[in-house]
C-alpha cells in the first residue's frame, strides 16, 4: 500500500478513503490521530492492526458536536452539557454510557461506555463532516511509541500500513486530551491533559483524579491507562524539578554513548554540557515543554539517535500533571538519582 499525503485542499479525497473503509491519519490540536469510520467494524479493526494496538484498549470517537454524541450516548446530564459548551471544540474527551447496540465492541473494548471528543482543528472537522461519519482516532503511531505531532512522525511509523495522512502542519498542544469519565456518579479524570482539573472544577464543581492501576485482565475505560506508552528507542531518565542538574551532567559525561538532554532554555543556559551530549530545547516554560515533549522524543529517535535521554521534570499539578503523566510513562518511572 502506498500512503498518500493529502493536503488540506484534498479533504474530499481523504473523506472518500474513509467512506471506503480505509485508514487516514488526521491532525488535531493535540496530536495526529489515526482515523477510520467509527460505524464500520472492519475498518476499526484495521486501526488495531496498523498500530499493533491491544484490542481491549478502547478508542476515542471524534465528532463535530453534541448532536452526534446524542445519537449514540444515553441522555446527557446538565453537567456534561456545561462541559461541552465550555470546552468543545477542544482537548477534552468525555466518556458516556451508550445506548445499547449503537457502537461496535471494537470501538468500546466491549464496555457499555465510549469516549467522545470534538477536536479543535478545522481541517479535521471538515473531514468528519465530508465523510459523514464519526471517526475513531487513537494517536497515529506504532503502539507504545511517542505520539506524533507532525505528519512525518506518522509517515515514519505507518507508511505502507494506511491509505493516507491529512497534513496540516505541526499540532498546537502537543499532549493528548484530558479524559473525563462522566459515566460515574463523580466525574473522574482518567487521563490528565491540556484541560486541567482546576478548569473542570470551575465549570461543574468537584471532580476527582483516578489513580487506579488497571489489572492484566481488566479492560481500561480510556487510552493510556494500561499499556506502555510514549517510549522512544533510548531509555528516558527524568531529572526532577528539584534535582541537581550538575550531577546529572556528571553522570552523562561518564556514559559510553551519546546522551540526549531535553530541557527548557533557562536550564540549558546554566548547564556545563559534556562532549557526549546533544540538546533539545523544550522552549521557555511548561507550556512550551508540553508542546515539544513528543517532538523531542521523536527527534532522538529519528534525527539524532542517542543511547539515553535526560528529560526535565516539572511539578505534578495543573498542566504539569499532563506533562508528567506522559514523561513518566515514556521513562517507565525512571528518575535520576544522584
């Protein structure tokens, strides 16, 4: 299969591929998603095969608004409608109980719930409208690897496995959406993201964060809860926000191979870098670091291979919760210890 790169002016052709049951990667404000017709079970199953994704890992359904959600979900609560009004289109995924038989178990992982999102990218909204169907859209990468923030990241992982990539340039947010479970009595954050707990609380009152570890035989309600994610080829080690970077540089200088250093500009400016290090700037602050995290991990896979990566940590609150969630998973919870 030849993977075609669709320009934003070629939405009709990309939408036709979707209607034909093929897979087309699409841009969102967070990361690139791997799109298939959510109502076509055979197409949805191809998503799992292309990514090498476990079949019990449910998929997010991308829609153009609340009207589509109401075709599949049980009646929405007033709180759910407030969230949709406040944050859609945007990086918030909402989990709802489904009407019986409305979506294939290939989408839901066999659960009676499904996750819905209204992405804030006009090209993809036009794609969904033109295709005339909602799209499943897990990150468009090989399962377990860093999420793609550029079309070339998708092409690297999935060339020859999917019909096309709708290229709209770099994504804006860089980490995936917040996932909020609205199917329980207390709204629960299953995956932190660009919409923070504080922002959600301001709209609907109390929400809680889930620290539940999904068991080996348990089906996760949302992506990112069970399986290894975001890992580049090299081992990532987190340098915590209160850690001694000079000690980390001393450690790096004693390693045999090249060590990648991912940090913000203020940190990089203060470091005495050993000769065997290569740097990747995470920008000025947490906002830019969240945007650049996956791109940096991809950089050390694709453009400048290294034997290890030291990555800057941040306090685990607000947007930092989303950043650290991804970074901890990419590192397998490995932190630098002096």
